[in-house]
C-alpha cells in the first residue's frame, strides 16, 4: 500500500521568507512517480512537478525547488522569497509507474504568506 | 485554452435526488479520472477509465457511477446523494504515464 505523509498541517511565513514543505512517502514499488500540486482557494489543482523515482536530481524552477532523497523517502519542496500569491494548500502525491493519475495524496500543507 | 472542463462549477442538489457532473477534455488523453475531495481533506480517487475500460476503486460506494461515451467526455452520476457526498469533485486526464491535468472542479452541495 502507498502512503504519503505531510507532517506540517499549516505553515505561516512573512513575505520574502524561504519556506520548505516536507513530504515523506511509503511504497513497495521500485519505480514510481512523485508529484507536487498547488490548490488555491478557487479549488483547482495546479500541477507543479512530476519526478520519476529513478531520477534523483534536484529540480529548480524559478523560486521553486525540490529535493528528492530516495534514501529517506522524502520529496521536499522549497519556495524561496515567498510571496502572498503563494498562499495555498500544497499537496504531495505518489503513484506507481503504470498509471500516473492513480495517485495517493498527502493531507496537504496550508501555506499562508503574510505581507 | 481550457484543457479539462467541468460543468457545472457549482451544483446544488437535494438529498436523494440523482445528480450528474460533467467533464470534457481537449487533450485526447485515453485516461480520465474522478476524484472526490471533502473539505480540508486530500483528493481521493473514485474511479478511472482507460479508454472504455472502467476501473473502480475498492472503497468507492455503489452510489457513485460513471459513464464515458467517447474519448472527450466523462460523467459522474450520484444516484442518491447523501449529506456526506457534499464535496469538490475533480476530473483529471492523462496519457497513463504522462502528466496529469486536473479540471477546475465541481463543488457539490446537498441540501
């Protein structure tokens, strides 16, 4: 069975601070996908990143960066110089390598960025 | 440029009155998914279609059914909505191992 744990339920930061959202997963699959999604108050799930389990390179996209460590089953997400528009619920998700959309989601972390 | 469209965005139905939610896609993906997301919870997969093959999650209640008449459209039918079925329903598509695209969701209220 797959499991995703996002231990941080809520995080509050002041604008321009860096913030890291933690994600720890469990799976018996040897190959799998990991995802991060952003869900603003409107409710739509916005795709941020997909990572294959065999690709452990860290990823940077603008102010966003991801640290994937297979040894600790973690896939953490860092926002650098946070902005008010980053306020949202962030979900980490896991799927096997045969069906990317059949995902198990973590419970989400609510990020509030204050001006 | 919307790629996954859900209608309506907000739906109010009465307890026990059947309701249908609609999803369409312009991506020509062969897989379509329905997720249920209750307030302050994670999205939970209800079922998915791989082409015309229907795949139900083991714990999806019988009250929920789905139809996929063609590649572009997929419907979620709730036969007898209860108060506990009030939620956001998210439709998604993918090419099975590609990126997953979510629609904006339909927020269902049961009165």
